[in-house]
């Protein structure tokens, strides 16, 4: 083990700017100074030793002048000093002076102050010299019977570490600790003693647990946690013990400590797959989510519930708990609600869908009464989408849901109303029996719709699905009501003229004279500012949209009027009524065209909208059967095709999901019997406690791909050349928000290199956590230096630096070796994600940074192959459905989306084509547009795509 890798228990911050003191001045302070001066000198000595200085001359001075002092601060510092000071001669024998130290600590172990005893015992846990510990063993044993629990619990820890490292010093430790545990009353002492027995002598730990298994619920939570761990380990190593301890785990589910309940539920699931066990564990998780106030805890426990659901046999058990899971919706956090609704939707079945819909309807109504909050709108959207999915999967529910949701079409939040509209459009197309109800509700809320986008959608639905004479006439009435007095231009001009007269009259009478700062008179009219507001209030909705210059809604209205007029003609036989209705529809279109061409709207009508309205006028004037078919049949068929394609895609994705979850077993697979499994095979199973500990330390072992390039060696970066005096290479380990650089430094010279320091700097959103400490390298020696870097956002970061060192005996300045740059790959932070088309379009409009990458030098000749290559190299997900990409037309457009672990969104639009005129072997051409919120994200993704243009053949 190299010097840099020696285990260190105590970290001390070192101020780098101060000048190191000389050994003589330190010796003088330690001998002749007062307590304060000695304390400061001792601190300086500790820092110098940590920096690699050897101060053998001070050892005896500290033993003579500092060790006998009774000051508590000095005693604490001495514990650190004796931990780090070299205790052996170069040939490995213990220094003679250490016998004196050992005697001093034997006295401290018998000190009347419990703090000094306890901290000395903690220090002994860190000693690795058996010769020092041997004379202290009787005093350590005696500390087990001390009156104070602080001393007793540290004595247990000391005995455990000594037994683990030097068993011959205390061979009867398990027996001693077992007897101590039986008589002990303090929870922390019992926990430490039980922990030692688990690792040192499991049989004794089980014997003790068997004697007090009925009292486990009365124990403290720290001891209960250790008991859960023991049961987990024992039952995994020896499955026959399960029946003996599973009742104990059930009891611990009722513990008052949330941590114990969480661990007990996790252990119960691994020990038993019986429905009662799964139900008890799931119920425990749900209670934890509801009772815990911390949102992070809620999300972690929700993830455990989702993991349970992934198991096919557990899913049915969880289906019975859907109503309990929905209690989590009382949490105000949006992320928790989102996960809860997704889980509930995955578990919904014909047995519980009715209850689920009732709860969701109540929640939707609640959001209407709540004071507006930024998350309320998003939550309403989530609820609408969940109800939408329920109604599609269980059509019987749609009739209950639609009346409640249609109230939200008049909502101020356009996104929630758009989701409702999408749901209504799908429902009215799929469920014929609900059409009258939907049309009736739509006519009720039509006049209250505030958003032009929703208004257009509602017009389309009414135009497409009004099939009776009464409904058609109701639509026409609503349109006339929404448009106001016609002709629009004349009525607006009259209105303007009519409102000007009273204003002129009033301004002559009650005018108010004001005196300005300049001393002159100013006249103010009270009516001039209120007139526009009055005018806005009086305006009907559709008229308002048109005067604001939004004529796209006029084109939509023209189509709707044409559809209902053609349908009215086929329903009513009387010629006079037919002509009257068509004439009314044509009048509305003509007045809108007139308005568009006038100067009244804020923006004039576009040519496209003029063409559309003119076409509708022509269709109504001719009433040809062909046009009747196109307007009344083809439109609905195209919607039907789109919905069926969407449904097919959803079914396909569900099928893929279920295939993933279903464990396929081949007929010739060997059957594994737990009872017949050898112990060494059992140990190969993953230990959950070990895994969670590794995850907390950031050392999770990722399963390496079969591809040799994906191994660790692929992440090793050479930093210097082979001919440099110091050779260095780094292994870059990316662990979410941290990057650990493990730098191997090799001294290739025949000189000793002193103060060899790795100096690093970063570019981009990277931050060096701490400076690596200097080393001394013997000739041809090597060492590992670890450096931690924090990552704040997704962009290509660069780490650069150099290695500086002094050559011992040389009079020259410090030597320096410049290192190559380390580029941090953006792909470690980007994960595929999905979003709806509407969300994609909204983000595309909002994000200001765009990076356009042209396909210049790719060697891929197939469009689909190029798309797959880009998806693989950028970790993005293709949002465009497979059906839209299938077939071959020489051109392809697709939308891609990904999200970073920091919550940043990245969008890309691929537009590529195959230049047929250049022959079949011509490479793909086109470009990719990337949009992101931050410049770094857009540029980094563009660089990544540029680098991966060519497909490398392996």
C-alpha cells in the first residue's frame, strides 16, 4: 500500500499561505511555553507531520513536557498526534519511547473523568501495533464495568477492533461481550455489543436474539436496526432460518422509528414473496410516505413501491392497495404526486377503476377551489391526463369523467384546457353513445372559453359531431352570440362614433384644472382612460379574437360553418330553410373577410386565411356532393386514423414493457432449489446492506458491458509522456454529481522527489473540492493521488494542471511537468426522456440557445441507420413514432429529447435526406438543430454529434 493510500481517520484543514515554523522554535515552545503556547505548537507539529515532515527530535520533548499535562484540549490533540506520528523504526521495530506513551494511556484508561476514558478508548481503536495494546488489555476490560455508558460503549468498540485485528490479545472477546450484553441496560451499549457479535460470532448473536425475541419491540431503534440487519444476513446465508425470524420482522413493521420500519419492510420483501408479506411491507411503505414530512424520503419510499410493482406476482397484491396509495396525493410536492399518479395508473384494474376515478374527480374539483399556485395548474394537468388514460382503458368510466372535466375548458390555464380538449376529442370519436352528452356540455361552456387555441378546438368538435337539426341551430346561435352584432365593420365604426359624442359633451362640462410644476394649467378628462376598458368588457369572445388580429380562428370557423351548413341541407328538406341557413353562414364569412381587409384589427388577415374562407364560400355556393364528402367524411377518417395509430403505439410500448418484466424461463433451464444451494453460491447473491453502503460511498459497481472498450481501461487518460521525469495517468470515475480522478504518479528518475504536488484547475461548470496534498517519492517509486471534482451543470468540462516537485539535494528551482487536458464527457449526465408533442413545441419556442449542426463528412448511407447512430451516440430518445419513420421516401424528419441529471432539457430536430441524384452509395445529407436552455448544453451536444458523424467499423 502506497503512502497516499494509508487509511486516515482524522482530516485537518491546512492553511497553505503561512510559513512553516522551524523545529527549534517548536521545541522551545513545547518545553518552556504556557498551556496556550504548547497547544498552538502541538497543532503546528500535527500539521507538519500530516504534510510529510519527519520530526523525530520532538518526540521525546512531547513525552516529557506535554504528555503529563491534564488540560483536556492538549489531551485531545495528543490523541491525534499519536495516531499520525511514525511509531516504528525504519526496520519495523517499535520505538523505545512508545513504552512511556503506553504507560500514560494506561493511566488515562483509569482516569476518573469519563470523557478522557472514552476518548482514549476511541483512540485505541485506531492503533495497529499489538505491542502497544497488550499492556493495556486489563484496563480496557475493566472499562466494561464503568458506571458511565459513554465509557462502556467505547470499550465495546475497542474490544471489537482489537479482536478483529489481533485475536490473540483477547481470544474470549465474543464470550465476554455476550455476558456484557445480557446484563446491559443502555441502548447504545447494547447496539455496539450486538453489532460486534454479528460480525465476530453470529451464533452467539442468534442465541441472544432467541432469548429476547418477544421483547424486540421494546428495544431502542438503533438496536432494532442492527437486529434487522442480522436477520437479513442469517436468512440469506441459511434460508431454513426464515420461519424462526420472520415473525420478528413482522413485529418490527410496527416500530415507532421510521428507519426501522423502512429497513424491516425491505428485509421482509427479500425474505418472503407471500401475498401477506408483500401487503404488510407495502402498507408500511405507504404509511411512511404519508407520515414523513421530507419530500426526499417520500420519493425514495415511492421508488421502493414502484420496484415492488415491477414483480408480476406482487402487482396483484398492490392493486388492492391503490386507494391507500392515493392518500399520498395530500402531499403538496408535484414530483411526489406525479410518481403517485403514475403508480396508481399502472395498478388500475377493472376492480378498482371506479374508486380511483371518484378520488381523482374529487382532486380535480379541489384544484378549482384552491388559491392559484404555480404547481396547481401542473397538478390539474396531471389529473386530467390520468383520467384520460383511465377512460381510454375503461370506456365505461368516460361518462362519469367528461362532465366534470369539461368545466375546465373555460380555465385560464391553456395547457390544462388543451389536455381536456384532447381527451374530449378522443372520447367523442371513440364512444358514439357519449356524443349527445359531450355536444350538450360543449354548448354549455362554449361562451365561457377564454383561450383562442381552445376555442378553435371546440369549434372543430362542434362542427364535426353536431348531427341533429337542433344541435346545428344551437351551434349557429352560439357562434352569432360569440361574434356579436354584424356586419362587424359597420357596427364597430358606429360604436366608435357613438362613444365619441358623449365623451365630447362630458369633457366640456366637468373638466378638472390642475396646476403643473411650471405654473401652467393642465386639463384632464376622467373618461379618456376608462373608455377602452369598457369597450374590452363589452366585446364578445370571438369578436375580441378577430379584432386582436387572430384570423386563424376565422378560418376554423369558416370550416365549421361549412360542415354544419352541408349537414343541415341533408337533414332539412324545406328549400327556404336550407337557403336561409347557408345565406347566414356565408354572411358571417363575408363580414369576417371584410373585417380582415379593413384597418380595424391590430393585424391584417393573412393570405392563407383569406384563401380558406373564400374556398368555404365557394363550397357553400355550389354544394357539390364531392365537397360534401370531403368536409363531412374525410376529416373524421383522418382523425380516426391518427387515434388508431396512437393506440397501436401505446399498446406496442405496453407490450414491450410487459415483455421486459416477464421473466422468461427456457424449458431446459436448471431449477435452483434454495435448500440444495451450496453456501459459496449463496454468497454470490447481492447483499442489500452492502449495496446500500457502497451507493452511499459512491462506489456502486456498474455492470460492465461485454464490449471490451466499455471496460475501465477505456476511461484511463494518459497525462504525461513516457520520457517525462514523472509519468502520470488518470482513471476518471464519474458518479452522478462527482468526478473522482485517480491519478497514478510514477517517479522515473533515480532521485528522491520531495513535495511532489498535483496542481489542478478546471474550465466549465466544474469545481475542485480540495487540493491534493504533497508527496515524497523515492527513486522509481509510484503513488496514487485522488482528487474530487464537483459538477454543477451539463456541459463539456476540462480539467488541466501540472505536477511540481523538488529534487532532494538539488539547488535549482521547483521542477514542473505540464499535464494533458482531461475532457469530461457530457454523455455521463444525459439520459433519454420522453415528453408530449405539445410540451416539445412549447420548449422549442421557449429555449433561446440553438446550435445547428450540418452533416458534412458522415459515411453512413441509410437514413434509419444514421438516426439510430445519433440516438446511440447522444443518449437521446426519438419522440417521432416508428410508424411515421417507416417506409422510404428519401427524406426523414424526427424529434429527439433528453434530460440531464441536473434537470436540464435538450431538444433536437433531425432533418436528413438521401441525395438520390448522387447514386445509391452517396452519404446522408442534411442538418440537426439542437435547442437548450443553456448555451453550454447546446454547444456540448453539437460537439458530440460532430465527433460522432462517422460510423467507426469495429
